[in-house]
C-alpha cells in the first residue's frame, strides 16, 4: 500500500491536477463505453493528450498510480450494484426539537451552566453519506442505510467535483470516515428541472407525430419534486456517467471512525478544529457554521437562517447544535438512535395558501367515514399537495373551513399535509360550509357513531356496503393475510361494484373462494378512451372483443384465480387475520393458532381461555366472541370451509408462530383504516393519513413491507402496490428499485424510513 507520507508529501497542485484528470478521463470513458450512443465527450486527440499527461504525472509521483486511476484499468466501468457496506462506526440520526423552549431544555440537560461552546450548523436537506479515506486516498463511499449497513456508491461519489479523490494538506489519519450530506444546489435544481420540462415539451411534440405515423415514441425525462429527491435519485444511478451529468455537491458535517498513523499523531479536540482541519484537506466544509455560547446566541443564529433559508445554496430544514468539546462528546456518548451531544432544531413548517375545491369523504374497512380536503395542487415544503385529511366533522367545524375558501396549508413535520384554517378576508360570496353526509356515500345507509360520545361516524352496513367490502377484500388479499397476488384495489373495486346492467360479482367476501373465470366475463369499469377522450365501459378481466377476435380471459384474471385457489392452503393465523376482526392482527392470530390449532377449537373456547393466551387479553378475546355472534360472519367461515379453505394447522407445521413469521409475507403486525390494533389491546388511531395514498418499496429495517402497509392503513391511508400520479408518497427502503425511479420521474415525494416513522407519529422526520 502507498505509504502515508508518499501522498501527503506530493505538491498540492499535483494532487489537484491528478483529480481533475482522473474525473475528466473517467467521464469520457463512461460516455464512450457505457452511454447509449457510445459517443465520447472528448475527441480522440484530446483524450490521448490528457491520458499522456496523467501517465507523466504518475511517473513523476508514483504514489498517485492508485488502483482507481484510469491508467490501471481498461475500458468502461461496470454498472453500480450498490453492494452492502458495513460502516466502521455507526451513522446515527439526530434528536429533533420543535421549539426554542424544547431546545433550551435540551441544552440545560447536557450543560446546566449554559456556558459550553457549541457549533451551530445549518441542517442540509440532502442524502447522508460516509466517505472512507485510507492514507488520504478515497477508497469507499456509502449511503447511511440503516445506520450500520449502507450501500456502496463509490463510483458515483467519485464523479462529484466537491469530493476530493486525494486529500490535500498533510497529517492525514491512516483511516478516517468522513460524514456529510450530498445535495442538489437550489438554483441548479430549478434550472435542471426547467431544462428537462422544456425537453419533454419537445419530445411530446415529436411523440405526437410518431404516434400518428406509427413510430416508436421517446420516453419523457424525470421531473423531480424537490432537490432532495433529485440528489437521492442522481446518487443512486447504476451508471456513474448519469451521476456525473448532475450538478451534485457535498458538505461535510462530521466524522466517524478514525485510525491514527501512530501514537504521536495528534487529532483535533474540538468540532470546529476538526472542520478547520478537514477544510485544509480540501473537504467541503459549510461556510455557514459558527460557534455559539448560551441561549441568546443560539436563538440569534436560528433567527438569522430562518430569514435566509431561501437564499442559501442548498435547502435546509433546521439548525444542528453540537457540543464543541470532542472529549465531552465521548463522555456523553449515544443512545440507541442518536448522539446525546447533538440536537436538531426543526424550523416550523412552511405555510402556503390554496383553494379548497371540495370536501369529500372516505369510507374505511370497518365503516369509519373520514372527511378530507380536495384542493388546487400547491407546492409546499418540497412537494405538491392536493389532498389532506380533515379527520371528522367536528374538526372541520373547529377549523371553520368552507368549500370555496382560500385555506392555509402546511406540512406538519414538513411531511403530513394539514389544513390550518381559512383566510377569511378572501372568502368568496359563493363559499359554503361542509355538511357531513347523513348517509353512507357508498351504500346509502344512515351513518351513526359506534358508541355514545364518539366524534367519528360509521356506516353500520358492514355486510353489504360496497366501499367497506372493497377495503376488506384488499385487506384479506394483503401480505398480512391471504397474500393473494393480483387482488389489489382495482380488482377488488371491480368485483364489488354494480353497473347499470349487472349486479356486483361479490356481495360479500363469503363468495370469494367460489369465483370462476366465467363469473368475471361481465365485470367492467369506466375508463377514458385515450384516442377519443370519451368515457366508456371496458372489461376488467377479459379482453375487449373485436370483429376478428372474441373476448377471452386476460392472463391477470387467470393468475388471480390461481392465487385465490392457492390461498386456500394458508395457515390458520392468516385466515383469522383475513376476517377483519376488530383488534385481531397477526400477533394475536398467530398466538391463537399456535395454542388452539383449529378454527373449531377457537370457536368453542371461552373468554377466559382465549384471553389467557400470551399476547392476547380480554379486549381481543371479547372482539372474537362478539364477531362470532353475527350470523353473516359465521356464514363466511362456513362458505370458506366448504370451498376448501384450510381451517386447522394439522401437524402444526405452517400454523406455528415460527412458521407464521417465516411464511409468505413474513408479517407479524396488522392494522386497518379504522384503528384496529396489532394483536395488543389498542385504542383508535388518529386518521392522519386519510385521503392519502402511499406505496412502500425496498427493505425497511424496522418493518416488513406488510407491517408498513398496515401502519398506513391503520391511520386512514391507502397502501397501494404501484406508483402513479395519484400516489402522495413513496416510502423507499434499501434497494428500492424501479418504484423509486418512477416516483422521482412523476414528482412523487420519496420518504426514507425515518421520515416514514415520523409521519406515522405525526412528527418531523429525523
């Protein structure tokens, strides 16, 4: 390996020129070998001249002939595979505070005298990464991931001009993890999106001609919702040449593991000294950072950047304060999630005005009817918002919003859309108050509270209400229940809705396992003809007949029926979850299945026997017994049993708790849009996500995918399976893949796991 003195003793100008040459030559190679049109950005003559200059530089300074140099390998660079990388030292989140008083209380806990210096730093809204330098040479770059394991993005990080490939200066540690944030500069982002929108307009014109002539059309370019999404999407490109084409930048905000050259090497003793040293190494350190002492200086810094936040080179969402003394940082240490010596003050969410076009209602799986605002789309806190929950009729009245009002909208925690109230001075003469419907918009049944004192109204027609049945079908087909591929929102809606010519195929879920392919032939839905712009009824599960070809079953219909047939052999606990029993999620269902082993034994068990099973309790036990008292509930069980659905866990294998966790979907938490619990005695959850559609993709560290979907549904949201223009948020874990790319192309906001957890809790993400 190159000796530490070899790199640090090379003149700074030579190191800087080496980095410039490497990036230029790598870019030209990517263009030539990896680009679609295989056209280099340099002429052959210019490429040869720069390559010879690089060779001569490395001949003069052999320590620069590193394995990553273009002189040490041939051809283009392979696509990124984003292999997992374990951080030498964990990357933590930050504790958030949302008021000056909370900040003062935090400071008082770690420093009762309020006299210790702190660094005050703007909190860049970007993508956290870790750079590893060995003897001053960049050898690895990784995303934060779950804090312990991230993804390898070394090839892409090398294309970012502000990240030095070789550190300048001297006194480099043998090994150091440099922590920072990759961002998309605000002005560059606006220009970048504008240019792509203009290019899309040109492509749409060309595509119009191509369609008329029967030629292949060009795909439209991605339009990003906000700079953070643009940075994340750009940094995770498989082809580094794409990343290189984006104006990404990085700012350093800390360090992880540090391994010194020897015992004599001295390291900085304060945060500010670390920043000064890293700046001398050529690392991009924020020019906005200051050292403050005491409450007055902290709050002055906060106020200064609250006024300037729209004028900075990058987006920010708060201010970070860190104890300056590194030794004191070590003494305070970390919790399981955050350092005890640092805190993030989050700015109040940005507020905007928009028009309230209507107030609609959503009927949940167990009948809860939730009003939500339909608004003119408006950009707020980095994304476009058109809908927001209004919780219940009492909340609508309390806010005083009328249909037609100009309303004040914000993102609670910069994530959850929230209507604060009307701008009364702008109320038009034709505005009118919302009236909660007295009858269910789906089936016409009179709405009523479940019990005296409830602010929520419900549709009591649980058996036949099409909206409730649709949601129950989606739920029982989900991964926490029967896990039926192909039975999603659209299919469930088609199966449960009547038309002017035909009654619904399913009037309740009892008939699900008796479906035959011929039952689906007459199922239609209304769609807009793309050519004529006229709405028409089209088959859902069969092809559209033509003069030459009769209507035949679609492959997705056959696959769905095959999946329904396969679901008959699911273990007992999944059957229990699929019944949509209040409070009974996978945890309780698995416990009962493991203990009783059969549906017959469960039906014969007493309240005391049911409640005595570990992980259950009297509330859940009583919910099961109450459910059994309803005649049409028992009809579902009988119909499913007659159709061949498995009602026991003979020989114990699939029905045991262990097998359940390892079975299809691997889920151990479920919930629903009306606050049903997760196997413990629970209370109603606030419907903070009513009217919102979320998609979950990738691997999350704290949830299985179905757990995340259940958590969404439990708060009134819709957990969809695919991304579309109607999607409000995409929750992206590791290896998110094509759904994340599609979300970015559609401008759908992308949340990481921390932001998702914060959204569920009604708080700002860490």
